């Protein structure tokens, strides 16, 4: 069974794939066909199923796993599958849609344990209590949601994986710069993207909620902190509270990117830089995974529209 | 008694003025002098009191009203007073520092009545209750604070005067565009700068508080709304609440100016434009008041560093 | 008869519409079809008429009113009409293309009366004479032309409607700020976009003329003022003339938008802001009219590519 | 007699110089002194004349030529003259202020002849007549005015020298690119800055006039062309007229620099580039003239704040 | 035989053309067709050859000259050829692909002679030796390569033609400004784009090499100079060497365009401006050549997305 | 003996300090005084020594260590020392200027050992040989030079300290992201700023050399690599060489900051981010060291002109 990322143009192949999209359309001559996108864990590819009869339209719907036999070709410079034959899986063939979606490189259990240990390391009692309070409230969603709609970490569990990776970086960077307050670094990182569970509609078919559109996750986490301190009876005028809120509000670094204030605490600046580092690493790695050594990736818009070269030591 | 704005270079004059600043310094030859700034309701001017003996240093201190006889001259292109003689006010001479500071063109009583009538016009019950709740909490400060530290409406009562002027503009603009929701316009305007009473240290010698620096009045008012709805037991997920919060968060118009979200509700966009209009009117009028027809004002930094011409129909 | 703006995806409908465009094309298989756009007063929608024979091609041409029966569907995310049946209107069915185009919300007669009253309010004799002179010259075109090729007020009569709305705003804003010179405000507004009657080719199928492309309406109105003062024998060196010309030249606010000078007269700045306000109101309202409450408009490029939310109080 | 540009720090020197500025000031101890700036054809330098008695104040006034003996020193990093002795010129010593100001490298007579020959080369009758008409009107001022207030060609006759140099460049560039219309190039260049004679107050102590400030030389020359065609009875709708006006309006190249339209005719683009070339050459040469080989000039703001290196082949 | 640039929409025509591209595709109904682009010396145009059988697919391949009979039509606003009939050239019909590609306006022999004379004019021995050394090394490629992949001078021999035109401009500009060091101007121009022979893959089907992508021609020519001075045993610390390297590194003018240093030598600035002038002339001329007088060109992206008007004196 | 960073305004203090600057000036009344700047390891402060006689002028010169008794005061908002008494150190009092300059937090021996171990970790033979070759050539200077003229790491040994800190960060970040090529990371970091030893004049009174100004350290290190591969007889066309050169050329991240190419290799991007992180950490820490908790630092220009808050856990 061939993984989509390993297919070369011209390859005839077969295997099981998930139908990500299946739209009924008409040719200009009026004949119905299905415009489909197939995916597996390693990538995705589109193609048209011509002469789709009613049975096919009802059978091959979005979200189903199917067995496909087809050829990968180029159409106007973009790869697609042609000469498609489809059938439903039989007997013991894998059948679970979840197995065909990209997933976090680390499993949820490990992430839970790491996050839990990390919370334990926050020595400042105020911050520790606030973090615990908010994690208890959003525990389930935090380990399910992606970290972004389309760019980096846009997979189930992406939010917790991104958060955990940033926390790891913070621990290591604090070893190099002992003047950084590690408790603040960890508290800030654990909460910084948490309100994406309010901003986004869910882990699947992620869209923005009304609050996501009109308020945004940066102000929404600030509101969560306000609510937490009230419920925990922490003094709102305590400097530690103001500083934690600043770190969260400033984590996009620039006002152009939606932070109402720029980082003006040393830890706020470093958290912002760590966030950028992990986001760019994830985008570069994802793009480089799709190509073979000696090629350049397509241009990556959020990385200033740069494309990246894959040297020969990066085998797939 | 001459008002400072009417003084020409070369004029010898006398009158009562407020000492805004009085710093003891030394000439290069080691002799003490007082570097002073005097003000009245119409403007301010600096000058040095030479050969200041201990008695003078103790007498002529910041915040005192004094009788001055002096000459207005130019020093390196900037006006200053020279040949200064000072004494304290006598008998019935005016003596109240408040009378020598710029003040709101409208008195507090009128402003209070206008604001009160305006709140009454907010027909949406949710918004009306939130506005009343927050106005009750910050009533006193709202009518005392300036609207800005240095640029526009930087005088005692400036915050309420700016707010009331914007509300007047909103009422008139809603007559032209009946599709605008007047309740939302008024609620948004009444609250938009309210958190400056938290951002600023006070009505006098205004500086930024720690929360002002690290969080800013835009997020602080959002927090006030969150607190209000909890205390008033309003549902946080109500669309009206999200919309009011959006209008407040977006009122700076651009993320570069500290709004975490850009206006995406029609009323949010119009409030932003009204805010710009009133701020620029106040800055232009203040600058034009300092010059005579036929001249150009100094460059005004927040107005893209433009200078403005005073035509002859604008007498002082 | 269904209005286009009220159609839902999936609706089968019928009614009379105007053919805005009808291009003969070929399918890839070589068969002719008509690529059409239909419009009524409330919106427009495209669709293909398949298997178009010679008779159909000759009958269903651009500018004709037709009776259509069809279904609204989605094609690659954009709405279009399919399964189209067309015939010409019969008997008493409406047949006048004018009735199927968007039009100014106020009729020409009311606009003419309002503009006439407004000119009367210009008390400064110089400005009044110049305005009258130019209005006499371009009277007819002024009430026919749109205010823009594609963005705001891009309908017949849009120029006069936009101008009148701005004048109304100016009158109201002058009540709030009595230091503004109302005569200058009105004279500036009445003339500011007048040279669009030279810049544009006409009220229908509007394109740019050579002068529009190479000189632009901002400099063209300046030239009209120069010509007017010569014909009226007004002294070109009079300060009032220079000021009026400045107000007109500066009305785009920024040099990047084609104003050779930035506003440096208080009234010039306010006129620029009123212009922006009315243009953005028109663009927001137009976009919001196309959608139902709870949705967001498509992104509006000249409003910094923002999309706007339609709250539920905005019924259609 | 030492030229100012040849003075080294530490040099004691004497010679005749022009007083460019002489302001009476007081030391902090109350003693009067004259803050002066001296100039000759090659540069200028400031210094204070201490203990200035009434006679000195009356004698050594702005605009007088004086004999000075002094020492060039550094004060806070900037050169100034100290230990100043001054007297008026005697007998046959040079006495004419004009001889102490920077001047055009080419004399007026040569410039007049070159300009006259250049007009003759404009073969298009329309452009030729317009150019002649406007040159006749402003002949005197054109050969007296500077081309800029402070940056490039800021000397008497600078306008005609800059214009002539650009015309020379145009003739040579047209030899390389024969598709360029040389008549249009020359007509455009001859007129492009002509309205600086309206924008500026005069050749001495140049300031901006009201029209200069509020309208600017780009629109002012457009008005001159409009007036010329009317007086010459040339049809305003002739394409040649529109093109000439476009070339003049577009010569600043970017709207940010005050051109209401960007160059959209090939010749307009090239004229803009020639203008930039001559302005930057003049600024670089002027700055390099003030320093010795091996040094870098001060930063030149209008050249993106760059400083330039003077290689050893550029002796003074 | 009709040249492509002279074809009007609607013209039926015939003639010999080069197949620039021929991709086999399928209609939605599954029928094969060839998506083709044809070119001659004056332009290019696309079109589809329907019902392409195997023989046609094998015969009409990229790089072949063919006889075509067809009609020029508009498809969605863009011109294409339809109703295509193709056959191979017969007997004495022209058959050489080279004759159907755009070419340098000057032939290689003339360019070689001009370049040779120009090198001879470099009087500074250091620069002369470096230039000779590098020209000897890359002689062949220099006269074959284009000067750019897609924008200006993107034809065979474009690199030498662009270089020679710039040298001509430099000679003429040095006559106007005698303070410019002509030897440096010529040496800098001759070498400035030379490393495009390393940056590009070749004269045909030009792509970027790995060094082109990751290092770029600006640093690559610097490396060539370093190598040359070592082989010629010239002292690397000589000021002349540093200056030549600076001129080459700075020739893109702005760091945003890939120059690691901005021009800080007068000659470096002027070379940059000459480079811009020739590039923009070539782009404007090429675009204007495709249209008839009275039209505007399509927008030219590297010229700030402007479009240019073709006046009637520019016949084709 | 009081350290400068611990002085409060108003403190009378005494101790040994280094004279960083001592300029002879005159009061306006003509009396000589010394304008001085004093420094110790923790900071610096200015002040004037009045009535400086010839002996004092000769004794208290730049570079001498002196015993000072004085008072710290504010003059126009900036701290300075007044009422200064100075004498030379006596007997056993510290006398070595080096002890009064800021220095690297780690001593040279430790840095040398760390760098040596780091080179050893470069497993790729090509990169290892190139790094060794260049380190051998510039060994001495590398451990003496600062990393910048004024901003970050502007102290003796700053270059090696900055390089070593970045290498530490790289090692830790590679643990988090195992797909990064650690050899390339380390080789790139070790060389990235090495050419500052050519760009700067030396460790003391650092200025830019001619090559520093006109070529810059980014291209200079590229040249060093070219020379190294020639001397080591490594093939210039090897991909590893091109990649290393790319990493060095791209380390400023943006072309605006002088990189001729943007990072297009994953490791190049990460090295750039590590460089930014260490530079900003050093600037923030240095600024925070000068103030007490509860204050904000002055604005730091290269950090987007932000100022930073010092929370109370950051004792000095």
C-alpha cells in the first residue's frame, strides 16, 4: 500500500485512502462527475471520478475510507490522480478514518505527562494556581485541538504538541540564560494559545467561532485569567498577575500580528521568539517532507513567501 | 493682565501666572538660577530667574500662583520670558491654581447631564446595563481625567469632553445613516476610553500606571465589561456582549495602534472614524489657537507631522 | 418574481432579469455555449447556457430583459445559475433595462433640490460664484455619473448622491465644531469629485478617458477652478482661491492616493475624513446587503481587505 | 586669504568673509555676545563673538563683508571659529556680498544660450509654442532662482543650471534610445521645475509662498500650461497637450513625492530618472567637496541617509 | 506570412511559427488535446489543438517549426488561436528554430567589438587586468546568456546587449559629469551582471542553478574578483580593489533587492541608476511593441505594476 | 568604593574610576572646564570639572584611573556627577584601566576550551576543515574583538562570548529538533560573525575599516571561505560548500539587514533566529542591569525602540 508522499508522477498505484472531499459537478457537456480529494497520514491529492452514476455518488462520500487504484499525473503543473477505480474496503482492510489523518508526532498520553510535570515546575504560587485552574477547565479540548487552522501544527493534538515543544525549548534556553524566570516562561507558554479552544470551532473541520473572529484568542485568554483570579480570589492588582497577563497579551510580538501590547518584559520577548521558532520549524519540516533531496519546496507564505532547499542528508 | 497667548515678541507685560515648573540649576560659572515654566489658561512659556537666592528658591515653587513682570523675547528661535521680576499675589489678587490651567470648554455639570441623557438613549438592555454599571464604578474619575497624556484633550475633564463630543457626532451621523445601530454607537463611545482612568495615574502630572504600560486601556475596558456581565449575571455567550466587546477592542482601528482586532462590525468602523475626527479636530484647533492668521502651526507629529495654515477668517 | 439577493443555494426560481453579459464560448469538446451574467436591482449572478444554437445567440444579447427559470447552485464555492431556461418578456411583462440596474437611493429631483439649497448656503462670494459656474457647465453629467468605476457608489447618479450625503454630514459636523468654515466645507465637497465627469467615459460601461488616466480628476478639477476664475474675472492671487484649490487638491488625504498635497487647512482634513466615511459606509452597506444575519461578507479590498459581520438586528 | 573649505581644525587664519547671520544673545551670566555664521563661496562656519559692545552689534550685521582673524576649533564635535577678531574691509579689499555666495558652475549667459538652442530643438509645434510662451513669462526669475530650498542646487541660478544639465543628459540618452521622443523629453525637462519661481519667494532667503505650500510647483506648472494653451488658442483636448501635462505632473515619479499621477508614458519615466540622477549627483558632489580623500561625507538625508566615501583620485 | 504582433482579434492568418510548448491534456469528457504555445520573433500566443491523435502528438512537439493556419480570438479576455490547422514545413520553407526567437537588436560581432573597445578604455591597470581576466574566463557564455529569466533582456545575447547599452550610457553621462571616474564606471558595468553565467543554467530554458539560488550573482561576481586578484597577484588590500568590489556588490542599489551594501561611492550610485534606466527602457519598449497607438500596455509588475500609454507617434 | 550602577540621585560618593573622556571646553564667560565621562565595570556617568587649571588639564586625561569624590545629581533629566574632586590613585590603590571596563562574563580560557570542543563536534569533514583553517588564521583577534560597535556584546571578548552562547543554544535546540544538522549549525555559528575582525578596526575605540564600510562582514566571511577552500584544495562546486556559504550569507535573515540572500535552508533560518535571540537577550539584560526593580529601562532602539520593565524578582 503506497503512501501518498512517496508517489512519483507516472506511478500506477493502489491502496486505502480517506475521502477528504467529494463534490458532485457537471462537465461542460452536462455529465456528472465527482471532484474528489484523497488523503492519508502523509499527504493528500485530488482527482476527478468521471461518469459518476447515482450509486457512486451515494457510496463515495466525504469521510469514508476507500480502496483506490489509479495513476498519478500532472495537470497544469499540479499533481492529480487519474484513471481512478474505487471500491469500499473489504473484510479486514483498515477502515478507521482516524488512521488516515496526519497526527501529532507524540501521543496524547506522553503529552499529558509532560504537561503535567511542566505545570509542577512553576514555582510561583499565583501563576501555578492560575495555570492549574485554566487547564482543569479546558483539559479535554487542549489535547484535541490543532494549533492553527491551516499553517503550522494544523492537526489533531497540534495545540498540545506545539505547547509542549515550546516548553521544552524554554527549559533549555533557561539553562543558557539563568536570569530568565523559568516559572514565568513555563506559565506563559502553557497558557499562550489555550484560548484557541474558544477561537476555533473544534478539532475537525476547524473554523473560527464568532468570538474567534471578533475578539480573538489573545484577548480571550486574558479574560480567562481574569476569571481565574476572581474564582481563586487572587488580588487583581498584584504585580505577578499584571505580568502574566502582559506575557500572554504580548506573545504575538508585534501589534500588526494582533498583540495589543508589544513585549516589554524580558520573558515576554523570549516566549514570542520561541513561538516563532517552533512555528517556523514545523512549517519548514512539513514542506521539506513533501519533496526529495535536491528540490526546493513550494513557497511558504507565512515564512515571507520563501521556498527552502532540501540537501541530500535529509532523506525522507 | 495679559494672557500668554496674546503676547508678542518684544512685549513688556505683567500679570498673574501659575508656576508649572521651577528647577534649581547652576550657570557654568557656578551661580544658582531657577529654570521656570509659567502658565495660564491660554498657554505657557519658559524663562530663567537669574541670581536666585535661597529665599526665592523657597518662595517660587511649582504650583504657586505669582505676579510676574517681564519681557517676552526669542532665544534660539523659541519664545521665553526675560528680565523677570516675581512676587507672591497680594490681597484680593486671584490665587487659585485651578484658574490658571487649561480646562474643558464645557463645564462638568453640563457634561454630566449630557452623558446621563446619552446613556438613557441606549435602548438595548444588555448594553444599557453594562454602561450604567461601569459608569457608576468610575463616575468621579471619568469627569476628572484627561483623554491623553500629551496630545489631544490633555486637560482636566478632557476624557468626558472627548467622549461627549464623540457621542454628539454619533447622534448626527446616525441621522444621515439610519442603518447604523445608534444604541451600539452610543454604548461603544461611552465606554471606549473609560479604562484610561486605570491606564493613567490621575488627572494631574499624568503618567502611565503599570497596568497602563503592560496591558493598556483597550484590554482593560474589555476586562471591565467581563466583570460587569458577571456581576450583572448577563450571559457571556450572548451575541450582543461579543459585539460590544468587539467594538471596544477595535476602536483604534489598526492593529499597529494597539487594537487586537480590526473593526469588522459597521458600527466599530464608524466609531473608530469618529474618534480620529475628534482627536484631529482638537489637535488642529489647539495648534491654530497659538498662532495668528497668515502663519502656519508647528508640525503636529500625530497628524503625520503636518503643519496647518491659519486663514484670515480664523481670528483668535 | 424573486429578487436575486433573496435566492438561497438550491432554490429553483423564475422571474425577469437583465442580461448584463453574454459571451459566446466553446466547450473543450467544441460545442458552443453562452457565458452569461444576469442582474436585477438587488444583485447579479452568472451561469452558462449550454447548447446555444444560433437563434439563442442572436436573441439573448447583452442589454436585453429576459424571463428566466433556473436553479441557484454552487460551483467551486461561488454561486451560479444552472438548468437555465430563457425566453423574451411577453405582453405586459416589465421590459425596461433601467428598472433592472442598481440606482441611487434618492431620486434625481430631490438631489437637485438639495444640491441647489446647499450652493445657496455658501456665503463666501468667491467660492459661491466658482461653484455655480462649474455646476452650470457640468450640470447634466453630474447627476448621471457614478462616483467610482467599481468600488463605492458605482451606480448611475452615484456621484451626486455621494456628494449630497457628504454635504449633509458636513452640515451636521459643523454644528458640533463651530470653528469650521461651513462655506468652505460645502464648496469643497460640492466640487471635490466633479471632474469625474471628465475622468470617466460616461454613466454606462464606465471606463477611464485618456485625461482620466494621464491627469486624473484631482488635477482636472483644479484646472476647472482656474478656468472659472479667469472667466469670472476673479483674482488668481486671492487667498480664498488658493485655499479652495488646496482643499480640492488635498481631498484624497494622502499623497499615495493621488493628492499632490496633504491637507494643511483644517477644513481640508475634515472633508477628507467625511469622504472616507461615506465611501466606507457605502461599501459596508452594499456588502452587508448581500448576506443574511450571522454571516460575514466577502473581504472588501479597499477596506484593508476586511470582512464584516452582519448582526441579527440587520434584517434585509 | 584662506577659503573655508581648506581650513583644518587648529588653523589660525585670516581673510574676508560674508556675515550670513549675526544674532545678539546673552550668556547665562547676562553678558551680550553675537552668535555669528560666516560664509564664502566654498562653505560656511559659525562662531561666537564674545563681549560684543553696542558698536560691534551695529557694525557686524548680516549681509556685510568683514575681515576676520580667528582659529578653527572643534566644539562638541562640530567645527567653529574662536578667538575672533573682526574689522570692516579697507580700501581695495573685496566688498561685494555676491562674491561670497556659492554660485552656479556655469554663467548665466552660457545657460541662456544653451536653453535657447534647446527650445529650438523642440520640433513639435504645440510643445514648442507652450515652452516659449512660459519662458517668456518667467524669463528673469528662471535664471535667478535656486532649484531647491536646501538640498540640491540650492544656489542662485540653480534652477536654470539643473534644467540645462538635465537637458544635456536627455540629448545624450536619446542617442542611445532612438525610440524616445526627443521633443517631448526637452519640452518636459525645460518646464518641469519652472513653477518653482511661484513656489519659492525668491532667489535670496528662499522660503515657500502660500501657493508653494498649499498647491506646490507640480500643480502650478500644470496651471501655467492650461493658461498658455488658452492664450495661444491651442485645443485643450489635443492628445499632445494631455501628454505634456502628464509628463510634468508625473516628474516626481512616485505619488508619495507629490506627483498626482505616476509616469505612464515612456518619456515621463525617463525624465523622472534623469531628474533623480542630476539631483543625486549634485548632492554627492557638494558633500564630497567638503571633505578630503579617505574620509566619508556626513549622512545625506535625501539620499536614504547614506554617507559617501571619497577615494584618493578625487582631489579637491 | 503574418507576424504575431500584427494580428488583430478576428484575423484568419497563416504562416510559420515555432512550437514553444505542447502539453498533452484531456477534456473533461476524456478526449486528448494539445495545449500549445506558438512564437515568432515578435511575440507569442497560445491555443488548443483539439482531437489530437497519436500522430499529431508525436509530430507537433516543443521546439519544432510548423506551418499554421488559424484564427485569432479572445477567450475570457485573453487572445488565443482557434480553428488551428498544422503541418510541418515543406521544401524551402524556413525551418530553423533560432529564427523564431526574439534576439538581441545588435549582432554578436558588433557587441564583441564594442565590449573589446570598452575594456581598452579602462585606464586603471588594476581594474583593466581584473576585467580582462574574468572576460577571458567567461567569454563564450557572456555573449550567449540572457540578462534575466523573465523580465528585461530575457533573450539570447541579452546579457552582453544590456551590458553594452549600459556602457554606452556611462560614456555619455561621464561627458556631462567629468568628476565621475570613467574607468571605474566601465569596469563596474562590464562585470556587474557577469556572474549571471553562473547563476543561470544556460541560454535556453533558463533556470537558476543551486549557486544561483543560494548565493546569487552579486556575491558570485565578488568571488570571481577575489579569485582574479589572487591569480593576477594583485594586493587584496589595495583601495582600488575594495572600491571595485563595492561597486559590484552595491549595484542593485537597495539591500531589499539583494545588495549586501548600499552604494557609498559616487560611481556605484550612478551605475545602479544606469542599470535601472536600461532595465526599465527595455521593459517599456517590449510592452509597447505589443500594442497599437492609443492603447495602454498590460501592467508591468517590476515597474510598480504600472501600465503605459502608447502615443500615436510610436508606430510599430 | 561605590559601583556606578548602585548610585542613587543625591548620593555623595567616592571611589576609583576610569576617565573615558576629558574634553577641554570654555564656559560662555570664557573660563576653561573639563567635560568628562567616568566609567567602571558597571556603567558610566558624565560631569564637568569647573575651573580646570593647566595642571588639572594635563593630569586628568582620557584613559587614566582617578580617585573621585562627588555627588550624583540630575541635570535636565539626565544623571551627572557634580561637585567633583579628583586625585590620582595612591600607593596600592587599583590602577589598571582594564579593570574598569565592562568585560565578558566568561574568561578567555574557558571560551577557548568551549570553542575548541565545539569545533571538534563538527562531523562533516569539509566544514570542519574550513572552520579550523579560518580559526587558525584569526585566532587572536577572535577572542579580543567585540561583537558590535555599540549595541550588543560591545565589549572586549564580546565576539567569542556571543559566538559561544549561540553555539550552546544550537546544541540545546538540536536536542529538541533532531532533524537539524548539528554540524552545519555549529559550523555556521562559529564562522557567522568571524569577519568582524576585518570589519572592525580593533578591540579598542572600535571603528569600521574601509572594507567594513564598503564590503561588510557578511561578504568578507564569504571571501574567507572561498580562500580557505582553495588553500585546502576543496572543490568549490561541492554542495556542502555552497550550503555553508549560504548559511553565512543569510544569517542576517532579511535583505534589509544586509544579507544578500534570505535563509532558504532550514539551518540557516534557525541560526538567524538564534542570533536574534542572543543579541536581544544581551541588550535587554544590559539595560535592565542599569535600573532598579519597578522601573522601566530607556528605550532600546534596535529592539524596535521598546523599553522594558524590571519586575521585583530581578534584584541587581
